[in-house]
């Protein structure tokens, strides 16, 4: 029997009991948390000269966790956002341990107190309508692959589905009758339905008439009938974007990815005057705050708001002059 505070025993129970059985988290969450602890235990083996199965809870103290997070950034070149995601996984484990090993509560509370790092919030990137149309015109639709790529990219640009949602779609997820829509299971195992435009509906209707490759159930299979990988979709989009840049030069300076197509779908809705709360439902966002990032990126909306403001009266400018030495010091900072 493993002694109290043995990390191997706790990790096994954390994944099998807490994450899989009690919380029933998605496979993506399992994979993300698994990768975090693989990195953590590899770091521990090099730093503490202990095999992972021999680690005790006391080995994972605040100095060690802090050194691991610093190593991610300094040596592995991990972004602050990814560093914070790794810390989220570690915190989740220690919250589980707080119930399993109350004798280590002081250590656990100190680890839970490690703060996330603040980071710059980058403006979202999106494509304009002419850029999207240029990409959709790039696939050679005289071939099976070209027709598949065209339909996939059209669906992505119109619905704003996540890449993981796109590649997991089966043929029966498409409903082309009255109220045509696509049904998918997104983050947090939440099912949602996204309506289809008449153009997307027609393209999908034609695509579903194509003979399924080796009786594939996937909506967009590879040439062998299997499911497309995320890398495959990234690659085919990059290929068509390069071709499209000859017709639309502005694409050459833009980063084009499946997630940029998702952003573009959101911006199209925003430009059409759709409320942010509806866009949040459309995209499957947990919080409307996530959707509001599109407002920050929409310069035309800001300019329209600025045009409604009454300009200030022109008057004599009065420069602030501090009346105290300390105020003068603060003003000079």
C-alpha cells in the first residue's frame, strides 16, 4: 500500500475518480491535464532526481511549482496564456488533494495561492468578406477533394464552428429540411444547433449526395474514409489561402487559421447588427464576456459611436501644475 501523500496514487485517483467518473470531463480536458503532469513529472525527475512514482506531496511545494512554471516560460518558450493553463490543471489537482489529504492543508493552500500571470490581450484577427470569398474560390471543385474542402470551409466560415467541432461532425449532424441547421457538441459537452444559410444548405445538399468513402460516417472524411485530423484541416486551409492570396493580395499579410474563420463568422454577425448575447449562443460561448472581445476589434462600430458624440467646446487649455513635491514626483513618473 502506498504511503499517505504519495503523488502517484493521488494522480491516478484524480484522473480516474475526479475527472472521469465524477466530473465526466471531455477527452480534450483529459489530454490537456495529462500533458501538464507529464511535463511536471519530467521536470521533477531532472530537478529532484526522483522517479515520478516515488514523488511525495511535500516535493510539490510552492518553490518547486514556481520553478516549473518559470522553466516552461524560459526554456520551453511557453506563452503566459499556456503557462496559466498549466497552473489551472495543477490547482485543480490540489483542490482534489485538499479533500484526500487534509493533513497537508498548509502546503495545499500555499500552492493554490500561486497567482496567474497577467498578459496582453491581443486583438482578434478576422477576414473581410472579399478575403473569405477568395479562399472559397480556391479549391478545385472538379475533384472530390476540392468539393470536400470547399464545403468544409464554407461551413466553417458561415457557422463559426470550432475546429474540434468541425472534424467531429458526422453526416447525420446536418438537417436540411425546414429550419436547416447543423448540430454539434461543443465545449463542456454542450449540444447546440446552428442555422444554415440557403447557400450553405445547397452546398451541403450536393456534398451529401457524394458517395461516402468506404462507408465513412464522418461528414468530411479523408481519402481513406477516416476522420480528418486538426493538422490536416490547418494544412488544407493554408494551401487554399496561399492560392487565394494571388487573387486577394491582402491575405498574404494575414494569419489564416480555422479559428480566424470562427472570428470572421462572429464579425459578420456583429456587422449585421446581431446582439452579442445571440452571438454568444451561436458560437457556444460560456460567457458573453468572451463574445465582447469582438466589439473591441470592430473599428467601424467604434467610429459610428464616436460620430454620435458631441465635440467638446474649444477653450483655453490649462496645464496641471502640482502644488507639492510628492505630487510633482508622481507626475514625473
